[in-house]
């Protein structure tokens, strides 16, 4: 059985007071337990991670960082290391988000380094990838996704994938209100899983969770999650409101 996951990427939203409210609301709603193999993850900003890990410790809610530096430490002003995350109880990190790629110049090569640092530090990675609108329009979307996934991940060993979750996020669907159809999501997820079958075999390929991200909301979550290769969602905007996020969790 693959894990089903709903993860909320809060991006640069929610100050401490607002984070407190949202965490309280989510915790209350997931209190009565989640189905086995179902996970709920929130990714607040760095400054609120310490608070979030403390507040969620005894709950089913897990906490992820939105980014991490590839070096173990040193003169990298403004950056945060894997060890710093681990020491405050953060065991998950989102890497490769399209906003990091676009606004902060993160390349596949850099992401491979970050992935290695995360794996070496026993951090679980939610690895994001996805094509631009122009890639889809030109029919290049499979090639782009294949290249992103292979360059950042395919140097890893089979056992490393126990700690990797994939998130397909077509860039044209992020924060735009435009969602990939459930069929488009399924098609890409099946394609990616097949890449894993070819290199790592069936067992690894079938165990890896592939989340869909891009304008998931309560109204479309159930249909997207019903697809066989869609194992949950990475949620942006709709993760910022308790009732929306909880409705999405209930759709899984
Ligand atoms: C995201 O940023 O990962 C995302 C999927 O955002 P949204 O749900 O707002 O499209």
C-alpha cells in the first residue's frame, strides 16, 4: 500500500499569530485520526517551524521545511542547513518547487546536491517537478519531466527512495486557478512511475507516492485523488484556510 499524503505548502504566508490559528484548526480536525497510510504535512516558513514542530508533536500532523541549503554549514548568509532542521524536529523538506527554480535559479544539478544532503541527513524529501505551459503546448512535457526527475534523483540507490515523495506540479497550474485535468495528472504520474519501473524495478516504483499539485481545492480534490497513480496532493493556496485544507484531507 502506498502512503497517501496531503501536504500544505504555506510559502511566504502566515506570521506567527496566523500560523498558530491555522495549526490549531488543522490539529483539531485531524484529531480523530487519519486512515492508516494517510499523512498530513504542513510546511510553514522557516521562522515558524520550531513553533510548528512543538505544537504538532503529539498530533498526526507532520511538519516540513520549504527549502534547505545543500551545504552542511558555513558562510552562507541567510541559509538554513539540514542539521538545523533536524535539531528542531523537522524531518521533511520540500525541494525543487517551481518558485525556487524560477525565482532563485535552482537548477536540476543544484537540486541533486540538495537531495543528497537531505538523504545523508535522514530528511525525507518531497521532490517537486513539472513543465511550463510552453512545454505542454509544444508537446515537450514528458521530456521535460523525465529530465528533471532523472537529473535530480536517478543517481540515488533503491533504498534511498523510502525517503522520497514525488510531487508533479505543472507550473501552469500553480496558483493560477487552472488545474490539470485528473486525466492529465494520471497520465503524467503513470509516466513517471514507469521511469522508476525501468531503472529501479517494480517494488520501488510501486512504493513511491506521487502527489499532484496545482490549484487543488475542495471542489476538485476528490476527482484528482481518485486516479490510481495520484497518491495525494501538494496544496498551496487552499492550504492556508483550515476548512479548505481539511476538506481536501477528507477527500483522500
Ligand atoms: C504549490 O505551490 O505547490 C501549489 C500547488 O500551489 P496552488 O495550490 O496554490 O496552485
